[in-house]
């Protein structure tokens, strides 16, 4: 006899500090599912101290998924991110008493998602990165994970975001098939490099990679024309990427919209005569056009940049940083300048007590993979990046 279906109220809402004990239990359930329980060190005090530092959608944000009694839909729309009435098969939840909602004791917490703002330089648009999405085992195969994912996509589209990204384990073929079916792409060949804990500290404290006549500084509005050229070069270097960034969109998203804490763009400059820098390539292109002359002093040459934004490690309950792009103009590679940019980011991360620094690398780029490993970073072999963007994001959100 088929299980009886009952009509249930489904609620998606913003987490609050009183949810921390349940969030910790959900995180532990996620770690067990991903076979990473030994890497889960989140505590209630750490979660409470790190999850609510910025307003929702401006920093790390958590949605709580709950089931409970039906209620007035108009009232629910005012209080919750989403409310639906769904038909749910009767089931046995042996842990029901451990997941009582902190907002309404009649509701049961059945899942969560944690995400934070990201940035896509090629489109000059803000985005959202979903760090984790989890539904408790007793409630799976009821479409609840889809509802959580769609709730994030709706918020992204509402805010004009250019993309939503998340990771999936390559052995989770059912999830990959589902994501591709909804319009997401599995970014080909890209892997995540992760530098954490003692190895992050060690890399940050290693002997300085600084070179005479080489400077790393925060980008300013007057750098926008050069940043646009660098982004276009980088897109060409990536082959499959196309840049639609304009000077106006870069200025708006990098400098005019409210910046979220930890979001930064760094410029790498060489002194007025690049050939005078020890180890710099003696290539005529290195001295080429005035388009890369710094507007800071009208003398120095801009040779690279990096964009990074704040991330969050659920298992560590610590903030981190994600390096979206680290790019050097071709004539200046293999001179240790990329190391200088990366170590600058790592030093700042260590100084702020962040739990990790991450960046992407193409697994076919042997040089980049090898370099990443020399920093002490782990290249995560099982993770794949999923991306929902543009018209497909709009379509999925509606």
C-alpha cells in the first residue's frame, strides 16, 4: 500500500541566532553524508560569532527550510522568504525532537542552505555562491532540495545577479543529472584549490615574495579602463570565456554599489621602467603601449590584478576568502609575480584570522596545479563547479 500523502506547510526563512543549535546539527549531518565528519569542527559559539556579521544577502546568509502546519498564505509571505503548501508522504522522523524550529515550535527544521555574495569579472556582475545545501535524509526525494535551490536563484534574479554557483561531488551522479536538467553547466576541468589552517598560516609567514620596484595596491576608480583591458585579455586567455564587462559596469559593481566586507581588487604594478625590475622579462611587448600605464602616477606599468571576495567554511565555522581571478599579462609570467599577488592575499587572510583561501584551477594546466600545490594547498579532486547564469538563471527563477 502506497504511503499516504498529507498537505503540509513548507517555509523557507532567514536564519537567526536562536537557530544556531539546529544549524550545527544540520552541518554535522551534511558532514556525515559527504564522508567528511573528521573535518567538521563547527561549534555553536563559532557559528553564532561568524554567521550574522552582515545583513542578509550582503554577507554570509543562511536559509532554514521547515515543515509545519498550514497557515494564512498572505501572512506567511510577509514573514518568510517562501511559503508553499505541498503534499508530503507520511514518514518517520526519529530525530524530530532535535530539530524543532526556534521560530515556531509546531514546525520541524528539515534542511538549510548557506551562501554568500560572489563576483564575476567577465560580466562585471555580482553573483551568489552556495557553499552548502542540505536536506535531512528522512525528507529527501520530495523535491525539498529543489525548493531551497530555487529560493536562492529567485533572490539572485531579484537582485540582478549574473550567476549562481555551487559545487557537487563527482560521484553524486543523480545530483549532476538533476543540475544539468535545470540548465546549469558543470564547469569543465575546473578544480578548487584550498589552503587552510596551519598551511595557510605557513604560506602567509613564508619569506616575503616582494621584489624591488614591484607594488601591490588596492584598485581605485581611475584603474577601471585598465582593468577592463586586463579582464578582456584574461577572457581571451581562458579561450571559452567571453567578457561583456564595460567600464561603466565595472565602475558600478566595483566601486559604486555597497561593498561587502572583504571584497577587494588588487593591482600589481612595476616601477616606471619595467626593464629595471630584477628578473623582469626583456621583451619588447613589456614596454609596449601606454594603455597599461598606471593612472596613479602616470609612470608605473600595470601588469596584473586579482579579485577576491569573502567566503565561509561551514565545517570550520570560519570566514574565508575566494580568489575569483588572478591574472598576469603574458610578458610578465614566470617571474614570481603571481606568487607575490597570491601571498599578499594569503597574508591578509592570515592577519584577519580567516579559515581558508580558495581559488580555481584548470586541471589540464599542469603548471598552475603544480604551483598551487607548492603553496601547501590541496587540489580537491572530487568536486565539480556548477554554474547557473544569464537567461537560464532567469528562467529557472521564474
